[in-house]
């Protein structure tokens, strides 16, 4: 309950400020590289796994741009319901928040999820979460969808937070699926995504006490 209150407070504070598209769009993308980089390899947006294997796909955010657009405190997005859209091909579908503190509200597969941080994230490229599922065979897509209430919101670290909008760099294809193509974001998603670490959670604690 406290998590929901904190996130609602963040989004309400952002909503009263002007919503301006950033000159260098933040980019949301799907990456199948389980090593999480930063080994210099490009984003992996297609895999052809053997049937009856466990699959992981990462939701990455690239905020490469100019301050304050290369920092963020909250992101809202959705994902397609893989199990419902591809029955008999993907089961046991779950989503794990990879940001420190596990501060989130909503369901990425049903209406969308908002992932927030208690402090400003200054890393230019991060993995927000991971989709895990058991692949039975055939083909399927992992696609980024708009959040029902906060479509494409990326809240920066200003006070109050300013709302910017992400661009979809690419979706993920499994087994040869033809998925919705990425958009022209002005630059390709970064290839140095990694989980964020060592972030102070003093701001969150201050909201609790």
C-alpha cells in the first residue's frame, strides 16, 4: 500500500508540470542479451530458441541526450499479454522489476506498470525489468505497449518532475515472428545497458517516516 501511495505522489506531482517532448527522445527497447552487456554487443532483438526452454527478455531504457533528459525518476509502460496472444506457445509468463527497491505499481500485461526510483537515476542506459516465460515452440512477439493512464511517460529528476515521452526503439521477436517494427527515434538504443546499482534510497525512507 505504501508503494502505491509513493508512486501516485510521484505521478501526481509530475502531472501538474508541463509535458514537453525531449529534444533527444528516451528510447525503450527489448533486448534478449541475458548477460546484460556492457560488452559492446548490439541490442539482440531476435532469438530462435529450441522448444521447451526458458526465455528471458529485458526491457531497456536509453536516455542518451542532454540534461535533464538523460536522467529519470519514473517510467510507465505496458507489454503485450504473451500467453493470451500466443496460446500454446508461451506459458508461465512473469515480469520482474530490476530496479533497486522493487518500487512499482500495476501489471505490465494488463493496463501497464509504473516503475519508480526513490532517487534520480543518472545512468544513461538501464534495464528496467525482465520478462520470463517457458517457450513451447512456434513464434511470438514481445511488444512494448502504452500504459493506459500514463502513456510513454518518463518523469525526469526536476522538482516537480517534468514529463517526457519515450520512443519505442525495437520490440522482440521469438522464433521468426514478424513483430511491430521500432520507430524512428533519432538514434538506435544504446548497447551498454546494465542494472542500476548503489542508488541511495533516502528519499523513499523520508516518504515513509
